[in-house]
């Protein structure tokens, strides 16, 4: 018999066995993914979405809060920089 034919048959047999054994986890994963997506869609129908007015008010509050926190951090940074440069700079100069 031809050695190449035997090797080819062995590779084909190994590929078929691998596909049969591999098929179950792949289909299981696909089924779980489809179930998950159906559940996500069902949950999204239960969500109470804000109105445009509520969304605008919430966004305004968040923007104002971020600006105030930014100003506070800037002031604290300026104070600590002055302390470190002036006070410690003079002490160790």
C-alpha cells in the first residue's frame, strides 16, 4: 500500500473525529448565547427610559457637578503647589 494514502486517511479520520467531538461544545455555546440574547431583549423591554426633559436636567446637573469638582481640585492643586514650592522651598534652599 501507498504510505501517502495511509497518512491521508489517518489525517481525514482524525479531522472527522475532532469535528464530531468539537461540535457539541460549539452548539452548546451557540444555544447559551441565543438564550442570553433573548433574556437581554426581554429585560430591555422592562426598562423605564427617561424622558428628554429628565435627561436634559440630569445632564445639566452632572455637567455642573463635574465643573465644580474640577474647580475644587484646581484650587487644592494650586494651594498644595504654593505650600510645597514656597514653604518647603525656603526651608530646604
